[in-house]
């Protein structure tokens, strides 16, 4: 993953420049989400969002190693959270973790 992020960053910097481009990245993610809504089984559309998220993360100042570590840490955090039974959440609604006790 780290090697891929280095590769993607090099391509993106060369193609789109080194600036933050925060608003452009966010707008592009919104566009891709609309494409996912239209074609939810199209893997390439999901991948577009992943590529843009990685692009936004390094443009926000995070190194590839830090991005990969944050992804793994967030997965672990989610695995350790308390979640409702998915069968009790209507389709189309987000399933959110229990926030009891959070500050």
C-alpha cells in the first residue's frame, strides 16, 4: 500500500501539481459518489473514491507511511467499537457505532 501511495502521489503531483487542491478533490469525490449511486456495482467507481481520498490525504500534508498506518489504525478502532445488530438498521440508513461514553 505504501509503495502504491508513493506511485499515485508522483503521478498526481506531476499531472495536477503540488498544491492542496482541497476544494477540487472534495468536489471530485462528490461527483464520484453520484456515479456510485448510479452504478453501485461498478468497482472502478468505488476505486475512484479511494484514489481521491489518498490524493486528498497526501495533499493535506500526510506521508504515504502515515496514511497507510492511519488506515490500519482506523480499522482496528472500528473493530473495537460497539455496533448495533445490522438486522435492526433499515436498508439505506448508515450503521453507526455506539457513542455512549465518548467525549
